[in-house]
C-alpha cells in the first residue's frame, strides 16, 4: 500500500532528528525554550545564528505568539538549498 502525501511528509519529518538548538532547553519551561530545528540545520548554523534564532523565538513566545518566523538563512537551509 502506497503512503499518502501527508504520511510521506510525516515520515520524512521524523527521520530528520528534530531537537532544540540548545540541548538544555528540553528541561526549561516552554516559555524559556528556543528554536526547534532538524539536526542538519542545527549543525550548519554558526553560534551567532543560533543565538539570534533563540532570541527571536523567545521574544515571540514572550509576546504571546506560538510561532516565530525563521530568518532567510535558516529557511534556505531547511529547504535544502
């Protein structure tokens, strides 16, 4: 039986090994956590980019938003370009 498009997407998502930029964020309350990204993107970011993304996410969370937009460089890396 062939997988549906949504099932393929979920299968791909789970194989990407998603986690927080900072490994200690798992233990923090949700309001204090930073970005959640795939392993390939986490490895390719510089420390300055990681800090920027975490600040951006935490600022959005503090403002009551569930999501914070990704920077252009992270978006490019997530799309594999």
